[in-house]
């Protein structure tokens, strides 16, 4: 059922089933916002994209229930504020209460520990990082990134430069996260729309890689098998796509 028809039915019935269908329609939108938050905001150690998506859905539900189409305006613009807001609230709470140690982090840490123990028994020695990465279906780069996100004993310095902005530190990023003006929110929503459009304009192979990697969250190895391309080629396509987006000041 098309979104417009779902909205019309929901406005009349306020049915939970219809609301849930609308949630499914906008799940990709929530994932795009989670990608942006990961790239623009200093996310606490241990919080992953899955966590942001989960809490972003709560914001989406609230947006669907409260949005009044008679007042005009795009639902996506209204919902993005709610979705991003719930993600930010979650991150602030994690910073304050437990530094980001979520159930997801605990489960993923145990998963890695089990794999390492399995390989120790198999090899009769401590496995090398590339061997653990291969067992997990990850590249070495992805494995190191996952370890760094889970390892709370190596926190990022608040004075460390974030991203490509030479003047922006983690401390400034956290401060910006706490106080967000309506103007800043508007700009972010415009950037989100630009991101969606820019991804649609990517060459087909690059677009497919970005969607499979960052929306469907498949590993590069899995994507290579799906597209019948080598993992290095998939990595190259991903980098090319990200460079195109960066060139348009999207990321």
C-alpha cells in the first residue's frame, strides 16, 4: 500500500496496524539519519548504528502519532527532528549513566570472545587479527573499527580533531550536540534530503554498494558475493561513492 493511502487510512482509523505499516515505510529514512549521526556527531564508545536505529524508531512512532498533515509541511522534515532527537537523548543518557555499555555491546563482545577461543583451540595458538576478521566475515579494517568501538579502555581525546574539519574537536562536537538551534536542525534536515538525492544520483554499482553496506549493513565480503565482484573492488566502489558524496559536501 502506498504511503499516501496509508496516511489517509491512519488519519481516519488511528489503527496501530496501519501505524506499524507506516513505520516499515519509513525504516530506510531512520537508517539514513543514523548514518548521518554516526558521521557528524561524536557517538559514545560502544554505541553502534543498530542502537541508534532502534531508538530512532521511537522518535518515528511519536512523529507519526503527532504529525498533522492539515497544517502542511513535509512529514520527513518533521519526523527527522523527532528521530534525531531520540538518538541524541539516548547518547546523552549513555554518556551520563554508563559510558555507552549497551546490551548490543555486551553481546558483540561475547561473540568476539567466543570466536577467538574457537580459533585458539583450532590453531593451538592465539589467532591473528586477520584470522579473527576472516572468521567474522569482515575485512581487517572493519574488524579493527569494531574493536575500537567496543573497547572503552581507549577513549577518544576531547581535544582530538573530528572528521575533516580542522577546527572541530570532540569537546565542541559534544557541546553542539547538547544545544541545537532550530536553524541548525533545519540545515541538518536539508542535508538529509540532499544525501538521499545524492545517493540516488550515484552510478548504479556505487549506489548499490552504499545501500547494501550502510542501509542493509552487509559486510564487504558478502556484497562482493552478491554482486559477483571481488572484495577489493567493492571497497573501491564504496570509497568512490563516499568521495562523490564528500565532493558535494554531503558527508
